[in-house]
C-alpha cells in the first residue's frame, strides 16, 4: 500500500532511520551517521547513493587535517518527503483506529 504522501524509498526501515536522524541535524559526519544507525561503511554508502539520486540527501566531501571526511545533509526535498511520509503513516493509523472503533460499535449494536 503506497498512497499519496508515502515515499517508497522511506518504506525501508534503514533509509527511514537515516533520513529521520539527519532531519534533526545539519551536515552530519558520515561516521556518526554510520554508528548511529548501526551500519557498515559500505551499507551506509549504498543507502546514501540511493537517497541522493532523488535529491533527498546532499553529500559534501572534504578534509579534516589530512584525513578525508564525508558529511551528509537532508535536503529540503528530503525534509518534504519525510514530512509527507510521516503524515501519510499517521493517516493510515488514524483510519485504522476509526475503522476499529466503528467495528466495535457495530458489534455492540448487533448484540
């Protein structure tokens, strides 16, 4: 089920965790994100590539001293996608709750 607002990319729990983490910060260091979501370098790198293609993430490379570093940032597109995705999930939960309440109420009148 992928209704309006749901991002197929964010249905994956790992990508949702990455985007959610980055939504609370700006330009997070790759290693911190990797450790926070408990992924290997290569697994995070693949997810970053997947999330960068539609413009959800921005990637900046540079150096700290002589050590290469990569920083990640959730773009405005990524923020918008996350907000829409969460709103769609909340709507699904609310509709399910309403349906359940209606079913229980109907059961009481049938008894």
